[in-house]
C-alpha cells in the first residue's frame, strides 16, 4: 500500500500565485481493488490554463487536477496490464487508483523521447495544430502572428505555420527565447514584448498585415493584432494569459473586427478530436524530420510542482514545463 | 440642367456629430451625356455605420455617401429607361449623373410599400438575415439576444429569430420602443438598458443562457452577453454603436470566449451575397404575412439629412431612419 504525496490548493491566489497557496500532503493510497488499477505518475504537465482554475474551478484542500503520464503498477482488470503507460488528468499526485475511466493507453513512439508525448506530440501540440489549421483555417503562405511563441503551444503553432509556407512573426518576453525563435526555429520576425512596444513592433514586422493571429495572451497583444488584421482574418483564441492573474484583460479596439470582418474564436482541443489521428501522423513525421523543434523545462519531484506553476506564470520556463515524478 | 442640393461633411465631429459639421451646398448637375443617366433620388438611408466614416473615410467638402433609391429622369443609355428605379450609394444629394456603375435596377414589390425596399427588404434586412443565419449559424429553438432590437437591423434580426422558434431577448433605450417590442413584435423579454442594469437584467432574462448574441452595440452589452454565452455560442458582430462617438469601446471579459468556446465574427452584407435571392423570397413572404413588423422614421427634404443622422445617433428614430428627397 504505497504512500502518495500530492499537491493541494489551500487558498486562492490574489494576483500571481505564491507557494503559500499550496500544500504538499501525504496520504495512503489503497492497493488496486477488483476492476481497478494502481497507477504511478511519471511526468506531469504544468500549463498556463491552470491559473484560472485556481481562482474558480479547482476545489480547495483536494489534490489538484492536471495532465499526467503514469505507469500501471498493479492491475485487477483485463483492460490494463502492469507496465502499461496511461495518459490521465490526475497530475499533482504520485499514485492513484482508478477503474480506468479517463485513462488512455499510450504506445510511445520508439524513435522519439517519451517526454514529447507530454507536449509537441501530446495535448499542447494538438491544441496548436487544431487551433491553427481547424479553428484558424490557416492557408499556405499566409501572414501569421503567434504570441508567446517560445511557449509549449506557441512554439508548435509557429512552426506549423512555417511548415505551411507562411510568413511568421512571434512574440516572447525574453531575449534568450527570442534568439531561439530567430536562430533555431527560423521565424521571420521576433518581438520581445518586454523591451519593445508591441503595437509599433508588430506594425513594423507585418508589412502585409495579418491573416491569422494565434492568441495565447489577449490584452495588449490582441489590441496590437486587431490593428493589423487583413480582411476576413481569423484569430483562434487559445489563452488569455495577460488576464489570468488579474482576472480581467481589457481590449479597447474590438470594433476593428467589423471593418476587417475578422473572426475570433475561443477553443479547447476537444472541439476538434476528429483530427487527432491526422495530428499524430503529421507531428510524429515533423518531429523526426527535425521540422518541429522544442524546448523542455523539467523540474524534479512532486514537491517542486507549485514552484513550477508559479515559475511558468512568470515566464521562467523554456518551452514545455514538466515535473518528473518518477522514472 | 437641374440644380442639386447636397450635404457635405465640412469638419470631423469630436464625440457626437453636430449640425456645424455639415453644410448644405447647391450645385449645377449637367444633363445626361451620351452613355449616362440623370437620376433624381427619392429616398435616402441614414445608418449608424455612417458615424465611423465621419471620423475617417468620408472626405471633407464633398457630398457624403450613403444608400439611396432614385428614379431615372434622363437616359442616354440603353441600359436604363426614364422612370426606372435604381438603388445607389449616392445618398445625401438630390440629383446625380452616372454611367450606370453602382446602380442596381429595382423592381418594387407591388404588394408592399416602396420604403420597405430601403430597410426590411433592403440592405438592413439583408444584414440581419445573413448576420443571424449565415454568420451566427442560428438553429431553430435557440436562445437569442439582440441589442438595439427596435432598430432597423435589430428589429429584423429579432423577428427572424422568433420565426425560427427561438427564445428572444431584445434591448432598447426607450420605454416606447420596449413596449413595441413586447406588445407588437412579441419578444420573450425586453430590457431598457437606460433604466435597467444590463448585466443583471440580461442574467434574469436568460435562464437558459445564450446561444447567439446579435451585437449592434459592443461595450457593456457585449460584456453582459459574454457572461451568458453557452458552449459553442456565436456572436455575429454587426455594429459597435457604443464606441462610434468615442472611438473606443472597452470589453473586459473577452477571455470568456475561451471557456465557452465562443465565436465572435465581424461582418458586412457583401460577405454573404450568395444568399440574396433566398433573403428576398423569404423576407417578402414574411412581410406580406405580417410576420416581420417594422417602424420607419421619415424626415422630409435634403436639408433635414444632417439632423436625421444626429438624431439617429441619439436614438430619436423608431425603426429605420429615412429622408425623403422627392416623391
């Protein structure tokens, strides 16, 4: 009967989350009962979208929810065998028992590192793929802007646009990330929004305007993009990180969507699950061909999970932020 | 050789437009030359969308542009005969000559008043029809909110939604208009946004949330609707009248479009011209059956045009605002 350590939310952050909003709690996890499996999590995901759930959605004094990849260590069901890898939504804990609901067996690609199944070849990559191609209806050769382009979702979106022959501008808040986007990823223009005024910089970087803005940020980034949208442009809205800590994110020039007949559409990956097989085939090929590059920031051990989330919100990650819970 | 009086924009309004921004100018119009027609305008349209053009787009010291319906009074081309009625974009003037470009022959429906071709059966009605059914993808029986629901576009949008079996809430800024919407048009709920707090009133009026918000207003109306949108809801954005005088219109809760996966899309009628024949057939039938009711506010004479536009922006119209230039 293993002991599992897990992260509870114990108070709701006002503004940026802080370590005192979280607690590390140890509890006994029962062995697998009939029909159940016992899963040990190996890796867990830390995502910007977790921030709004700290304000509303995530219960207090319970283990937090989040994407994770685990290994079956006991099985009393024919559906799973010991050793099976299972994607699950029960991150922020080391062990859990389950009747199998919400577990998806993962067959890792032998030619790729296991961790890419947690980002480029997993949920964040799929969010970028469907957001850009399905929600954003990207066409080859268009003018594209991606905010937080060095992030887990943004970096994949920006590179898919490059693969599709587009002119791609990315923003980031860090000179090191900007250099990676320019020199490794090969974006056409990169804006450091912490050192350059975003509206002026975006205007200069987009002489042919914008057909698609992949928005992870909202706020000033969205205002800057709205000024540059071409007729019948599209803005898939993946995140509003600029407003996550404050709870609001003002946009003052939304009326521009009328004159240019622009579509904004919020989305989550389950909106385009019918594309998942296409995504896996395309993305595995791009990763193996080196056409999609990625960065990872991996923290070690469950106790590091709160700081990983706090650090993510402060931009301390390069690429996907993960926590390794076991190996 | 007739004299034509026309309205010039002589200075750009700061905030609400005022009479001193306009001038009535008389000039000679030549007779029709070979290949030309001379048109006398009978009716001209006054629309909220004209306001942004006063800030940028409409040249100073020239006759203003706007929808109009005229009659051919001289013709030196086989394309038009004297007496033909022609829709045109050359409102704000009594006469003009033309080679025919931009003129569309109108065959009025003998069972309907000529003026309905200027609103419910014309551009404003078509804007409502395509905005709701094509851009908004309205489905039978959905939950719908229409802002400025007593206006020329809003009143048609609200009634099409009723014809489609929807639950329809409308907003207006006047008790008389509210009574018309409730008692004559038969909306399910009506909000006077000048006497009721829009967010609370909309919440109370939409127990099943909103699937479609037909937005003519932006600003606080849009914020109120964003709080009520159901999953995969749609917001066709037809106008942002709340920001037309000030030039901006803040929206603070746009991030809601992510959680509910909402689409906002700005549009103009030319985006769905392929629906025009369907629209004319449907709308003529609805008008004759009394299923679409309308109001008109008709000012007399070209000199009244500036005050008609000023009054429209102040809500002094009931339904479509027109100016009759001749009969």
